[in-house]
């Protein structure tokens, strides 16, 4: 193998510590080659190895009766929904690439997560996203928004998957480090799950899809450092996507899986050929022997280091029995895709890379991978000092707003609350014609063809709440995501998560990570929604500091009867408006406190998990009995904003509401506080007694607030606003 001098500077450039490099020497009993150093650096990067997070990820609930794959062991989680079908879903980040190249960063984020889904044998049926930016009035932020949204839209629309939901938040902490979290959902037969293991000694290792180029080299390590002024120089670490090529890859991949022609398959995502080959080998307890000369390349003069670390898009690695190779070759060539035998499965446990007959890398596969011999750390953590300041909120010193009509209008115009229609209207959400509830509601709903079922999907996280109290904020993210699918009539089944945090080597940042996972775990255990997998994204910082800790939750819910789907908008004049849940007595961490009083302080809303769970049972039974005409959860902006949003019908029409509410707390908290465990529903008059009966059984407060009218929002003597005017403010502000 080629030798050269590895200096301290070269080690540092590869993102390895001196301690980690000594581990390499101790294990190999020699200096690594340059190609080996590159392989180790990407596999031991935070993005690929989870070395600073896996200890706490393992404490999350990872088992459930509906799970068909083990958490973190496959490309994506798979959940059984009955009738012989399963759902595969996952969410991942593409934050750093999107900060540098917003269009390609977002587009390839979508492409990568779609490949994770169809690599499982699932046909993608929906895409969602969760986005975070700085102040939208900042020209550079507008540039990022436009590029990211265009990238998501173009890739999803061209590929042919409906983008059906998501969320967008704007906070100063994301100014220099936007978050782009992409989620994909696929449908498969529960007996056709493809596995990511290199089974069968002597089987062929087969490369399929696009040719390998120099784009994306060291993308995994780029995602494992803080952004800086030098990040502009890292544009080569941003991949370039081709959705039309991906569509061909989808069809060919599903065809060979359905024909039982492959033994294992993995997407070449982060760390490219290196990650797919080493992980597939380690999972099977085997080795893989690769010849670089046989890898299809689109650029001349590529060396083994570049080929192994390239993150060029639209590529897969398969393990195929020799007798099935001709069948695989025929299918992929039919779809005009490259298919090349580049190696074989061995029995020695080594990832071996050859170039022109010479071995340029020879590493134990298990030495490289998460769950193997890759290093695992338990970082120091300490409660952040900023919490002393943010927790010191004297609510009594906050004046109650003098004009509730104007306050409501300001909140409806606030970027975090205002309609995101200008964004999601760029996404094709009706392709495949299975979308039952479109973007803009609490959750998206997709019908499952050839069954009577539907699924509900939501992404949620209020980063400000997590910033103010990581434990409660993360509990709240799970609760809101579950509440959103419940509002569609769906029973929460499982979650995927995308954990966006700052530098884990900073003890205060790591404390927020640890506490957030504790909150997430407690909520998931109570709601029986195990974590199927996801992504950890550390180092989300810029020169001004870290982002708000943002553990984004992607929730999957199941509706057994698609005829019982619920949407959030009011339906008929005269319907009874009901609040399920308690009055709100808190304003800490609210949009109201930020927009009206300029404060980001206080404790975010506390989540009573028992109360929240009982609320879900109340709504689900009422939905099953077809009592509910609408349901909308109270969250950002509180009760008044929730009621206004319910008046805005999807077809462009506007209704009203006349309410007389028995207020028992300070009025701004009642109207604009963001307490959990509250859902506004409507029922016919004759169904209210039955709803009250169900609520009583589960200890859920059930209060009649008023009725739906043909116009105007009237709440006691505090608010009397034209709902058509409110809608204009809501829809035109962003």
C-alpha cells in the first residue's frame, strides 16, 4: 500500500483528534494510508458515527409492537399498518450544505431522504419539511429562503412525490445557520422489506445509478464542523442532484426488490461508497473487496480517495448473487442506468479497496462503524447560565395589552404564525392523487390505496420553547406533533426525529441536548410512539453563537377508516364550538410575549403527559363515532389565533364565530397563551352531550364556547373583528 507522511496538520484537516489518531495506530498496528485516513475520517465524523450522541439516543424508546425494523439498523424505520402494508419514514438534516448552496443543499436533502425510503423497498408517497431561518426581512435570509424552497419544490415536483406538510419558523438564532430538515414517507408490502447487509460470501457487490464525480467530497465532515467565513470555500462539499435520474433509480430499485433479485442494498448517502460498503459489511459480519477501476466515473483522473469519499447523488450499492446479476443488469439497463460489478463479499471482515491491482485501503469494517469500534464519547454538560436570565420573568410586571383586536392582528401577521401558503403553493401536493388534507392544516392526510386506511403526518418543534427549557420544550414538541395527527382523527404510531443542536464540545450546548432527549423519551413512552430512527445534526453555530436547540419531531398516525378524517376549518353556521382542555394561565415563551412585549423569557408551557394522553383518547373516540366536524389544536398564538384560523376555509371562503368564554385567569394568557393539551372542536348541537360524556370518562374538560357564524370573530367584549380582514392579514403578511 502507498505510504506517505501524515502530519498533525493533515490529521486536523480530516477532523480527527490526536487521541483518535492514536486509536487508529493501536488498532491497525501501523500508519494508515491516505485513502484509509479519508475513510476513517468520514466514518468517525459526527455525521456518520454519532460518537457524541449515541449514548443518549439509546435511552429513547426504540421498540413497539408495530415496528418491523430495529431502530437505527436500516436505512429508515418501518411501521406495520395492517392489511399487509407498512409505512417507511425518516427525517434528516441538510443544514450546512443549504447554508452555503441553498438550492442544491435543499434539493439533495430531499433526494437523499427519498433514497433512504425506496432503499427499504417502499414507494415514496409523501414528503414534508421543517425549515428554520433568521429574520425574513434580511436580504440574505430571503436569498436562503428562496433557494431552499425552490430546491425542495423542484426536486420533489420533478421526482413526482407530493410535498404535503411541514413548518417554517423564523428566529434570530438561525440567522447564519438555517435548518433544512427533510422527511419522506413510503408505502411497501410488509413482507417485502429490503435489508442493508452484505450477506453471502462470494456474492457480487454491485454499483447502480449515476456516475461518481468530485461533488460532495467530505460532505460528512463538512456537516460535522461549525459554519464560518471559510465555509464558502466548502462548496465542493455540497452535492448536486438530478431528480429525473432519481426517478429512474426508484423504479429500477423497486423492480429488483420486488423480483427478489438482491440480498442487500444501501443508499450511497453521507460518506458515499465508504459508508455504504463498510456498514453493509459490518451488519452482516462479513467483508467487502472493491476495485476502484470498476466504479463508473464522470470525471477523469479521480483517485481512490476521491472515489471512496465522493457523495455524488442518485447512487446505490447492492449485494447480488452471481446467478441473479444478469437479471439485475437487465432491469437497470432497461431504465438507462449504470450497473457495475465492483467487488465481492468476503469472509474476513475487512473493507478492502484496490486500485490498478494494488491494495490502497484495508480496514476492519467493524472498526469504522457506529455500533462497532468507532469511538463513543460521554461529553461534559452543565446547565447554561443564560437560563438564569430567561427564567427570571415577573409576569405581574407585564402589562396586559390594551387592544385585543390589534394584538390579534399583529400575531396573525407575525412570521411564525402567518400563512405559509406563499411557500407551500410552490410544492405539488396533489401528485399521485392520494392527498386528502393538504398543507395548511394541523396534519397532512394521505389515503392508502387498495385499503380503507389513511395516514396522518406532521413535523413539529418550537425551538424557542426548547431554548427556554429543553426538557419541557422537547416534551412539548412530541405532544404537539401527536396532537396534530390526533386532530386529523389519527392514532399516533411512531416518530422519527432530527436533532439540531450546536457544538457538543460546549458543555452548555450538550446539556440542552441531554435534557431535550430526556423530555422526548418521557413523552414518547407515555404516548407509545417509539423512535424509529432519524438524524443528529450538531455544530449548528455561526460566529454569533448556537441556534436554538431544535429537536424536530416527525409523527406518523394511522386512520383506520379514511371516511372519518377531520380537518381544522369550521364547517357550518350554527355548529357548536367546544374547547377540550383547560383555560390557559401562562404566557412564558409565547409568540405574544415576543411580538407584543419584545421578550423571550419565562418558562414554556408545561406538558402534563397524563392530561395530554387522555385528551387524545377523547378526540379519537369522538372522531371514530363521527361526532367531530372539525378539530384544531391550540399552539402558536393561543386560543384567539386558533379560533381565527378555524374561520379560514380551505376553499377561500370565510366563516365567523361568536363566543362567550368564562375567563378565570389574566386575559392575555387566556387569549394568547400557548398551554398544551387543548383542542378546539365543533359538533352538531345534538352531539354535544355525547362529546361531554366521552370527555368526562377521560377527565378531559369539555366547555361550550359559542357557535359558528357567517362572519366576524367576536369573543366576549374583547375581540370584534372582520374575519375577511383577518384572513387578508394572515395570508399576505409573509
